[in-house]
């Protein structure tokens, strides 16, 4: 039994909708997707090599989605620790497809984890553009 299977059995990892299984990671549909196609790449072992395999696969899958016209862009990210918003304490990488118009102004991308800091082109008062 690998680390992921153990975490699933112990209910530390709540995912159920498996999309794909590989030796180093499994892919699950996110139970609360930010956009259509939001996936989680989850390492089968809690080791850095497996986690890097998740990032590599998430990037490859995201880019293939662009080439196939399923989305126009994507974000990849990970929450590490409660203060970063992690709620499931087993490592996993989010691949979130993005589409034109899904957000009024997407500048800043992953910086939007702190909403008022997302668009670095706008100052604190949100009215004055910063050069």
C-alpha cells in the first residue's frame, strides 16, 4: 500500500473521483472546482520526487488543454500549511483551467490568494495605476 492509499483509507485524503493513475501520482477531479476541469495531482508517496512528477504532469495536461482548445490558459498551485489555506493535509497540486472572461482582470494570477494584492499594477487604493 502506498502513502496515498493509506491516506485515503484513513480519511486524511478525501478524494474519490479518480481520473487517472500513474506510478508516481494519481489525478482526481476537485470536489469544489474553481472552473470546469479543475484537477488535483496527488503524489502516491510523500516524497519530493513524486511531488515534482505532479507538477510536471499538471503542466503537461494544462498545456495540452490549451492546444486542444479546451481552455485558453491555466494556473498551477499548491497550498502548503494552514496559513496558506491548506485544508487537506496530504500534498496535492491544483491545475485550474482558465478561460477568457472568467475574471474581469486576471492580471496577477496566483497572487490573488490575497485578493487586494493580486493586481500589482494597482496601488492600495485600487484607483491609481503603478508603473
